[in-house]
C-alpha cells in the first residue's frame, strides 16, 4: 500500500503510522498507538537489562604473613564470590623487606589455588607487579555439571 493510503488509514482509525523496519525493501510500517508502542518497547528493554547478569571482578587482598584462620575466612569469602559467578582478583601484597622473600608469596598463591582444587580455573597466573603478587581466578564451569 502506498504511503498516502497508509497515512489516511491511520488518520481514520485515530492512530499513528509507525515505521518498524526502515531498511527493508519496501519499508515495513504498522498502524498503532505510538504511546502504547513506545511504552511496551521501553518495558521490554528494562526487562532485558534486568535479566542480563554482569560478571564483576571482585578483589581480595592478603598480607604475606597471614594466619591460617584469617586465610580460611578470606577463602570462604572468595568461595561466596565464585558461587555468585564473579571473577576474583587475589592480591598478595609485600611490605618493606618482605619483597626479598618473593618465594613465600608464590607459595601462598599456590596454597590458595590448591585450596579450591578443581572448582576454579586460573585466568591469570600469579605475577609479581611491583610490591604485589596478582592472580585472577574464576569458577570452573565444568565443575558445576
């Protein structure tokens, strides 16, 4: 139908002529109430945004001389983050002369990784960056099956 006929039909029904697909050949239009159409479209976009799960990067910091109980508390917190679907950036920081004992930091990183076992995947291996030893872990998708 021609553009003029469609406009006249929309005027007769006291509705709006809305172009749905301008790139199609010929362009696709529909006769509808613009306010209602726009409202439904906005609501659908809000619903889609609500259902999208964003994966945040959580962060946990350890000192080099952390105690066993403190380490257990922090690993329990990391477990909660991983179960929620987040990635966790673990930072082991060195103070003062502790930097001379980098091997202790790498052992602590290995201990943290081993504590989670097969339940995690290491996205970024432990790397020394200035006075911090940093690595990133995430929940292993294969472990959930």
